[in-house]
C-alpha cells in the first residue's frame, strides 16, 4: 500500500494522507517526480518499461520517477526514484525544469534534469519497473523526442529543455 501526503493545487500540504487508488475530492492532489538523466559526457539515458506495466508497456522512456511518498519532499523523492529504478546514487546536479498541474488526474508533476558521472555500465534496474536501458547521444535523443517511440506527455513536460539543447 502506497501512502501519499495530500496537497492542494499550489503544492501546499493539506494535513492528511491519501492511499494510492483511493477516491478523493477534486481539489486534493498528490505529487509525482520524474527526471531526465544526462551523463556528464553528454549522453542521455533511456530505460525500457517492464512488459507488464499498465501504461506504455515495453516502451523506452526518457525519465525515471514516481509518486512522492508520505513524509518525503520532492528532492528526496526524485533521488529515491532515480536510485530505485537505475541504481544511480551519484547526482552531480539536479535542476527542476517544469511543474505541471494535471487537474483531471489530480496530480502535480515536478520534472528535473539530473546530471551524473555514475558508471554507464553499472546501472541496476528494478525488474518491476525497468527491464533494459541504453545511453544515447544528444542528437539521438533529439531524434527520439521527435519519433513515435516516446511517451508523448513526458516529452511535452521536457519541451522547454529540449528546445534549449537543439
């Protein structure tokens, strides 16, 4: 059972908990974090979602992330999620590049770009989340973002960042 802190649409804590899957009021939100991971050499990480994922199974995505758990802040959550999904425990820099409120899903997404010098061949994947990975160059990443092989709403949240690296 996953427990989250409840928030309003301005990311203010409301003082009670939400249980994942529990019905909630329209003005009660939870936080989600995601990170695009860039190696210090300029390559970007794509991870392949597990085959049994409910949404976009087996698709390579350009983020690691998930829900912010009860008692965590977004910084703690993104570091935990990156470690759980990739094994990366060395983050050289972390920059928030987007905050998006999805009223229909009552979710607030915090999107980051993380730079690491973690050994590219030492990733440790969580088989319930990710089953494969590949590092790609900036040019390959830009092509990936324009293809039909990505998760469109993730790319939308990264649009401003992507336009800066082109």
